[in-house]
C-alpha cells in the first residue's frame, strides 16, 4: 500500500484533462504514457485504495437517460448498441468513460513519422475467431459494416516470407553477458503472428549459440527437443498416465524433473516464453497450459487452424471494431459507409457528447457512485455521479449497465447486497503493457531478418513488426526504407513462484511507479543492444513511443462461483464487461453486454 501511495496520480493530474468538445481533441495521436494514462484511475484508486467516498457536492444535470453505461469499452459500447436495438433508436443512452478515449482496452495508437501516418494498437489487437461468433455475431458484423472476407487480401500473408522475416531471440548484455541475436525463437510464440517465419537454424545450433553456460546449453537442447513424447519416455507412462501427468504436474516440474533444467538463465528464458498468451509467467502454469501458451519445451505447431487464421486485425486493432460501434450510434462522428472506410476517416470527437444525440459518450468521466433512488426493489430510477475535471456531476437513468472493471463496482454501487459486493471484489485482471514505437525505417529489422524478437532479458519480452494489414486507403509499410510501427509486449510478473494475485499486485505497482523516461531508457537500451549500430541509431530512427500500460488488463475472474455471484442483476443495475464472463476476449465482452441489457428487462 505504501508503494500504492507513491504511484497514485494526484487530483490535479486527474483534473488536467483537455476538453473533449474542442474540435482539435483527438486522443489516438497522443503518444507518451497511454493505455490507462496518468490521471485516468485517480478517482477509482481513491475509492478502492484510500476508501474515499466524498468527492464534494455534485451538480445535478438536467439530463435523464433511459440507460447509463459505466465504461466505454467494447462491452459498454455493445450495451448501448443492443439497448437501442431492443428498445428503439430513440432511447437516450449516456456512456461514461474515465479515459480520454473510448474503446477501453481497444485503443488506437497513431504515429506520424516523417509526415506519414502509421496506425497501430495499444491494447485489444485482433478479432479472435469471428467466423464462429454465431448468428448474433454475424448480424452484428453486418450491421457494423465489417466484412470478414476483406482480410483475405487486406492481411498480407506473404509479407514476412517476402522479406524473409522470422522469429529470433535477442539475448541482452545486462542479463546474458553479451548482446546477441540468434535466429531461433526457442518457443512457439511466433506462430500467433500469422505468416511470420520460424527458426532459421537448427535446435542444435540454437542451443550452441545461446550465451549461457555449457550446462545451460545442454539443458536448452533438451528443452528444444522436448515434448510429450519425452515426458512419456522419461517417466515410463502409458497414454492415459501421460494425460493424467500433464494435468497434475506443473510446467516447472516438467522443466526440472523431466528435462533436468536448473540453469537460472535457461529458467528465465522459459519463464518469459509464454508472454501474453497466458497472463502469467510460466512458473504459475501447468504443463498443458504452458504448451497452450506457446512456452518453450514443445515442438512448434500452428496456433490457428488454416481455415481460421488470425488475421482479422484492423490497422488500429479492435479500435476498428469500437469505431464502427460509435459511428453506428453517432452517425455524425465520421464519414464512411463501413468499418473499413472508418480506418482513415477523420473522427470528430466533438460529436460524441452532443445534446441532440440519442447516444452520448462522455470521456474523462469516472463514475463514483451509482444507487437506486429509494428502495432498490421499487425504485424507478438510478442516480449516477461521476467526476469530470475534478467536479462531481449527477444524472439519472431508468437503468444502468456497469460495463467497467468488475472489481471497482462495489466501491461505486453503494446499495449492493453484501455477498455480491464481496464476490465482485475478487474479480481480478492481470497487468499488461503494449508499447508501440514509430520507427523512421526498418532497415535493421530487415537486415537481421526479424519478424519477432523474443527478449527474455528485457522489460518487453518481445519486439515485433506490426501486423501487415492495408485497408480503407491505409497502406502498411512497403519497404524497409519506409516508416513503420513495431510493437513491444511487456507482461509484468511479480516474484517468481509467488501466488498469482500477489504477482499481479506487485507487478501493477512496479509498472505504475515508472515514468515515461524509464520506459524510453529501457526501449533505447533494448533496441540499441539488439540492432546493428550501423543501421540503427535510437535518436535518429525512433520518431515516437506510446507506452500503453494496462494495470488492469486481461480478465481472469475470481475463485469458485464468485464471477456468477458478482454479475447478478441488482434491480435496475446490471453487470457487463469481459470480467463478468470471465474471458479476455472481445466477443465475450459483447455477449456479456447482451446479457446485461436483457437482464434490465
Ligand atoms: C493489452 C491487451 C490486449 C488484448 N488483446 C486482445 C485481442 O487481441 N483480442 C481480443 O479479443 N481481446 C483482447 N484483449 C482482451 C480485452 O480485454 C477484451 O477483448 C475487450 O477489449 C474488453 O472489453 P471490455 O469492455 O469488457 O473491458 P475494457 O476494455 O476494460 O473496458 C471497460 C472500460 O470501463 C472503464 N471504467 C472502469 N471504471 C470506470 C468508472 N468508474 N467510470 C467510468 N469508466 C470506467 C475502463 O477504464 C475501461 O475503459 C486484450 C486486452 C489487453 C489488455
């Protein structure tokens, strides 16, 4: 908690927000500390960590809504959309969102590099399995103007092969004693980047070239040649026993007892190898979980079946999805006939909160109190208080969907039953950071043939070329001479072996205690150590950096039935967000919104 106190931005920071009604207001082009940017969680933290409930007298606005939605992520936007679908387009809906942009984790990052626009993503990246979203999902995609067949050509599947870009590992000097790039990823992570090539050298060469001790090299080779067949043989198991063994033993058991791995640097490589497929270091995983998360020690395999590739990626990630929702509900926000046309369309944020809109989106607005007016069982209205620019405002609604992080709901909804409040407090999210870096050219990546570089010694456990998607007039980088975005992923872990929630908490505080300069220094050291000096100079070649910190990232749920208990409807207040499934997935976020809207009646 002491660490928490130093990380909390003060109220002045929270108040220091630009007016979203200003025509020049355009958050996607902001760089620096993004994601949950400084100030965005000030009031939520004041409530949850300091027990604050008094934010001063609220001004009651002369605004009444059919529905107020707390949280403007995919789930919140979907709740507004389905409410109108169900009850009529004239229904008045207000979405309150604490960040300076809508979309929640689905965040667009723009980098203008030497006058050229490059569009990246700061969080929710790709529509997963959209072909299998069922009839409701297909109807939604149609209505939002999202044509899945467009990605058959918009995603340049041949890009990595054409440029000979594969998966490598960067060993940094600080941890491994020398800066070295080995053209082998040592894990299966690269297979989630559709089209990215794999290892360029054999397992034997990869083990030999790794800058670890001789014993470490032997262990690495055993890992690289590992897999279920080895577990079966070493432990003399039948097929049935193997299934049981891999269900009941941890990944670290496998490393240590089956493969005889103990070298600290090799263990470090293994711990970092699953990145954001799981939301944990592999020290917390079982054998099958680690395999499923791409960890080292299993033969490379495709992640997605060939009929269902991982390509449904807008240039701005799933912000392309949220833009389509917003355009559908607030037509004047942009010009465009479908989601693809919105990729390059000017987006007018000053249209989001116009009094004449049926749906309004109010940014920089943290909801601090939601309660029924009078006895919850008989109330006809709900009162909603939010903070904007350090002032409290109050509006009324016939119903409220809480599409925000579920863990904060008990601090906001003052009249929730105790059991439900307790259950909601158990709903966890893991911290995660996506950093997008605007590079003036990618000559160095081309030279080293890097599609993705695993980096177990660095804060960002990988650095990769952005997904090769061109659509709606947006052109992905064509040649190594052109500007591009590289994405870097940081899954912060706590002390190795500590329980999951302790690790999240430790990692969250560590993350939020850093300043932008710390990140810049780290990225400088990472890229400068990895890339050849004659082709890369940080000061010359890096144009911009957006560090998207999500202290509350992937939905993990809570123990036992707590998620189900937490998401129970409470008269005129219902609960959405991907937390309420739980599932860190965009379609799940939509499904939870549909449920929450239906529960309102
Ligand atoms: C880095 C990252 C990458 C991901 N990649 C993918 C991917 O590729 N594909 C995929 O399907 N999923 C991905 N996910 C999972 C992602 O969480 C879901 O897909 C989805 O975006 C979640 O939407 P949501 O609306 O449920 O939650 P959120 O996006 O978290 O939205 C909830 C919103 O409510 C706001 N809020 C919280 N409290 C308040 C308050 N008191 N007042 C007002 N607003 C409040 C939050 O700040 C937030 O903006 C990723 C997640 C992260 C963090």
